């Protein structure tokens, strides 16, 4: 995978969040979308950083970054549940 896919995916997720928030009549759709993306990515990197202590490991790949940026914290939680189940 090329490294430039990650910023493209993040910008695309920000645009999708902005459109959804604009349709739902939020006052600052870009800010809310950006906060959602940052919370998902920070949750992914916190899980990755704590994997040494907890034993729960999520690989940081393009797919996991896209899932965590689009779905946020629920996406990271779902990836953790799937990882623990299988």
C-alpha cells in the first residue's frame, strides 16, 4: 500500500462527517467530524501502545486506520471484540 492512501482516507472521512453533520443541522460540522476522527485514531493508538501491558494487540494498518477514523471509538471497540473472539 502506498503511504499517501492514509491522508486521502482521512480527508475523505472528514468530508463524509461534515456532510452528515451538515444534514443533521449541526453548527460546526467540520469541527465535530475532526473531533470524531481524532478520537477514533487516538483510541487505536492507545490500544496499540498499551498492547505490551494488556496483551491485546490491534495491528496498525491502512484498514484499521480507516475503520477507526470513519467509525471512531465504536469502530475500535468492534475491532477489539472481533480480535478477541477469533
